C-alpha cells in the first residue's frame, strides 16, 4: 500500500465518521440542522450556534435530571473559570449597578455593539422594591445583602453566582455573565454593590 | 361634536394610543386588565382585519407573469380550499416533497401559479409601516378562515414526525453567549419576564394559549405579526444569529408548537400587547 | 396608495353605531429610524363622517393617535339602508373615503 492510498482511506473513514455524527446529532441534538437554518447577522455570528460542553449537557439534561457524576464535573469545571476581582475588592457603585440591572440590551443582532452590555437582572429577578416591573424566572433578590451581611463567604458566593452560575447550580438557567464576557469586572462589582451596599435600593 | 361623543372619542384615543405607556409602570395585574379592556373595546374588531382585507383582494387578483389569481392554491385540503386549511398546517406536500407551514406554502402557490419570483414576493417578509408585506396579508386572510377550527396534526408522514422531533429538540437547545434555549423562558408554568407573562410551550395548555392566537396584531408595533416573525424575533432575543425564513428549524418548531397545541381551537389572528 | 377602511354601521333604536378601522402609519415626526434619521411626520389630521350627505362627525386629529386607528361613535337620526361615508385627510394631503350601508 502506498502512502497516498492510506491518506485516501483515512479521509474516507473520517468522512463516514463525521456523517454518522451529523446523523446522530440531528436526531435528538440538532446541531447540524441549526447550522443549516441560521445566517450570521451583525455581531450575532454563526459561531454562537456551536455549543460548549456545559451547553450540550444542559440541552440533554436539566438541573433535576443531570446525572450526579456529570453535575460534579460541570460544577468543578465552572468553578475553575471563576476569576476573583484583581484588587480583591468585590463592591463597586450600586447606582451604576442599578442601571446595569435595568438594561436589557447587549449582544443581540439589533443592539449597538459600541454600547456596554446590560445585565437585564430585572427580566428575571425582583430587586429594588420600587421597581414593580420585575420577572419571576429567578428568585427574588430583595434585601439580598441585608439578609446575609457582607461576610467574605457571602461576597464570594454572590461573585461566583454572577461570574459563572453553573459553579453553583449545574444547568442553571442564569447566564454566565463573567465566564461568557457578557459583563466586565467593573460591571460585576457594580452589581455586587447593588446586592450588598446598605444604601442600595435592594436593601431598603 | 357633542360632549358625550367627545368624551368617547378621547377615551378611544387614549386607550388605543397611550394605554401601554400607562400600563408599563403599573403592577402586573392592572397591565393585564388594561390589555383585556383594550381587547374588549375592539369587540369583534381587530386591526388584523385590515391585513385580511388586503389578503383577500390579493388572493383573487390576477397577478404576475402568468396573470393568475391564487384560487387554485392547494393548502392541503384541495385546490382553493381555505376554510380550515390553517388548522392542519404544517404538513407534508407531495408536489414539493417538503413539510411546509402556511407561509412557505403560500410562496409555493405564488411562484408556481402566478410565476412571481420567490425573491420578489419575499422582498418584504415582515411589514414595517409604509413597507407592506403581501405575504403577511395573505397569511392573515387564510388564517382567519380557520377561526373556530380545532388544530389537527396526525403526523402520518414520516417527514412530519421528523419535523416535530427536530422542533422538540431545538426547543431545548442551549447556545449563544447567554446559554438561552426556548425552554429557558417557556419551559415552566406561571413565569414572566418583567411583566410579560410567558406561556409554557411544552404543555398542551400553554401551547394552545399561544398558538391559537398567532398570527396576531401587535398593538405596541401596529403590525400584524406572523409565526415566522415570532420565531425569528425569539432567536434574536436569545442572542443567536438570524433564523432563516422557511428553514427546517422554523418549520420544525412550528410543527412542535402546533402538535403540542393540538385540539386547541384557533382564534387567530389575535390581538397582543 | 391607502388601503380601504373597515367600516361597520348598525342601527339600534334611533341611534346608529359606527365602528371604523383605518389603515394608516400615523408617524408622529418624533421617531428615528435604525440609522438615526428622523422619520417624517405623516398622520391623519381630519376625519369627517356623513350620513346620506349630512355631516354627523367632524374630528381634528393629531400625532398622538395610534397607528391603524380604531374609532367608534354613535349618532341620532339614521336608519337602516342609509349611506354612512367616512373621509380622512392626512398631513401629506392624501384623502380617503369609504362608504357603507347602515345594517
């Protein structure tokens, strides 16, 4: 057998393998059909359809159905991605935090990519008592800091949740704001202040 | 203009023009009440009728290179039958060898019967003010002819079952920077985003509530919106790229929703906030 | 080219109830498009209703009325078979009239 025919044989095997993968994915997990059915629009590129490991697992399972071994792996892996603030300071400005929590734009094809992304916290959570237009997909965060106090453990837990929610609850519905670079470090600190600052509207 | 009429006119204008602004800052119950009040004021009237009327005229008008109308268009119940046609869509069509929803089937009729090029017909898929969509008008006309009919999707053809399976899988597909899937917002009962109540679309109850009222006139946009628009805009909010019109995912999700809503009685075009 | 109005006029005792749906963009002139350019004002400024030629409604409208306006009113002195005619005029000077028989 010559070297080139090995190459051809190898290519044919790879092709067969990839066809089989596509067929398998198509049945329960439709990655190939997704690729065929979308087109890039402005900053929403086709790469966004490709799942990372957590997304793939959490498509197949929910928090309740995820096998314990997988859950542990997701949690461990997610935890290792969490970067604490470089200067060790967790709390920024709660007023800026409130604005980030109110802002629902960012990363949609229709959004201005030169503007900072929002956190859109009120879409899912109750925060300040004065804001009645809050969603209920996530738990109420009213009096978050008042109930917990600014202990190192409470600050670290909240930072972890904001940075990569999968480190706390595998297959959580909450976006991984730090890990996915939706919000930058300063924005995360401002949200932390919204949650913990005694003068924040959340704690009134 | 007498005083009583003036008061009534003012009421009508207030309700139709500024109601949503007022509703947005109130608590959720009063917003729901205000939208219910708005619907009640219209009674049987719905601005979607303006689209229906335009669609009816388009249906009967001889147009395109073939100078033909659409009266021979087969939407699954035989040529020219529109009563009840929307209640059994999407479905597999032998002539195209594809599962088609109402919108893609209308494209087939317009291109094959009238000879109008697909791209010309689809130049305005979704209307915006002065830019009006012929597709949306025809859609509204056909949909209205299924009012009161129960959704019936037997999925007899394997391609119909495959479309359903694909839609079901896509519903849970998490992707993009925010890790969102359809199921993130529409997978649990009794939830809402801000004040907007979210139907649980993987249950018969929730799917019926939503599907039987689409397409719908969106008060906040002043436009009739089709199911293809609804799906495309959901994916925009999921931060994913743009869903292609008539793509297998668009048809699959529509099939999944329609089948899940099976038995629900169509009341579309509806009125939405 | 404007689309026809949808008009319903129903006699009820000595009153006629008229319901109208108009197809109009009702651009306020305050809105900007995706490119940041102001969308020029284009809205209905005048609505006139007649019954067999007799004026039964005259209304001055402005930019605060919603897109695709819905209007309902009642008037006295109409009967079945009468012709109710509605005419609107907009800021572009365009005019549209549609007529219906009272049912």
